[in-house]
C-alpha cells in the first residue's frame, strides 16, 4: 500500500468515527433506521469504535507492541456489540435491571481505548522521527 493510499484510508476511517460520534451526540433520527434486524445507530457505534484504532494500526510501523495494542483495541471494539447484545438480551440494547452498569464499563473502556490508542501511535511516531534527526 502506498503512503497516499494509506493516508486516504486512514482519513476515511477517522471521518467515519467523527460522523458516528456526531450522529450519536446529536441523536439523529436515522440512528433508528434498521439494517436487517440491527439499528443503524448500533452499527455506526461499532464503526466509530473501530475507525480510529484501525487508522492507527496503518501507521503503527514495525513496532510490534504498537501493532498488538491496535489489534487488541480493534478486537475489543468489534466485540462491543455482541457483548452488548448479550448483556441487554436484545438487538436494540434496551437494558433492564442491573445489566446497564457492566455495559457502561464496557462502552467506556472501548471508547477510551479507541480514542487513546491513535494518540499513542502518533506520539511514538513523532518521538521516533525526532530521534532520527
């Protein structure tokens, strides 16, 4: 993959995350649309959680620990919806009883990692470039 293709793909992935976050924060009406049995908002959430760590993975370089951190974050992001369905007991993620707290923890950890890992990759890359000078 050329550097311009990698940049384009990373830009699309981050843009997807920004779009998903803006949609969720604004409570857009299309979040309730269905794609098969799944609400669009839940699928956008997964795309938003996966977008930034996948973009970071593209730029993690040869550092194995960075690539593994990105893969773990992507895996957690992809697992968010199935685990959410298990906790809620339905595809709409309507919670009852005390199942909401574990879901909030899962969502918080997934979101925090998805937002933090790209900054770690960028920071390590900048430090590497400064050392090479």
